[in-house]
């Protein structure tokens, strides 16, 4: 299978390239190789390589900066995805696009499902929801709403995000001393991870829930072990 990975030097894209490279033909596009905000360039690149699958690992992920730079956020998170979806249609390829649980308002008391109605509360969240809608214009599209990323593949930048922040705190000298002290006292350890804007402690904090939306009724399972991809034809 020929897989085109966009954003191939980011934390996510590098992991996809690393995991798929031994079994598939992977064409990696770093940001310097392909600007997904340039629809003509995207179309030309995908016409040239004719992939079976396009994996979009490119995103504007700075939530606070998106408020000050909404055009940049929309260009990458929304219109860039539209360009990839159109290129996927022309090439007859499937599109795998990664979104975020920020498309919800965080008011739920249980893990979200594909049937829950999005309610974005920020520019970043709105740009990601638009990207979901554009992604579903591809003939076969998979949209995965991911809460956080963790781990580092060869060639990837340093880890970042909420999961990396928690692990960094736990593994720091101060964190280890705190854990040792708690262990000696045999008292349960209390953890209060930083909650991002628009989230609620009961609804979104540290959920291991990854949802996906697809068009066409396809259903998959056991994607890299613990990821579950379910189907939904509604755009919310």
C-alpha cells in the first residue's frame, strides 16, 4: 500500500512514518516539502505520487495562538484539510485525518461518542471542526478525535502536550520525591492534571476515549492495539 504522510516530521506524522515504513511504501511530506495551505501544490503532489491512503499529521495546535492568528489556524486546520480531501477524491485515496476533543464543550459527564453534538468554544476548536467536515468530502474518510499524543518516534521533535507534561512532572526529581513520600505514608496519591480551556474535570480530563467519524458505513477495530474506530455518517 502506498501511504502519503503529510506533516511527516511532527510528533504524529513521524510516528506514522516509523510504524508503517516497514510494511508499506511511505511517501513523507514535511512542512518544508508541502504547504497544505496551497491547494494547487497539494493537488499536484498527490497526483504525482498517487497514494492509496493520505494521512494528515499536519495541524495548527497552539490553542491560545489560534485566538490571535485565526487565519493561520483556519488555513491549516480547515482549508488545508479541504485541499487534502479534494486531492484524495482525485486520486481515489482514503483520507485519515486527526481532530480533537476540543470540538466539544467539555460539559459531558461521560466519554463522548460519535453521536454527541460538537459545540466548539474557541477559534482552534472551530477550525478543527471545520476540518472534520471538509475531511468527510473525501470518498473514504476517517476522522479521529484525539485527546492527546504521547511518545516519540525516531526523527520526531520533543514530546509536548498534556500527556507529556504529566509524565515530565511525575518523572522529575520533585515528582519522584513526592511519590516516594506518598508511598511511605501509604496514602493514595492525588493527581489534578491541568485542564485546558473549555474542558470540565468530569467530562474531559484524562479520558482514554478516541472517537472517529467515517463516511460510508465502514467499521474498523484494533487500530494499533487500543484505538477503536467506529462509524458515523452524521456531521453533528
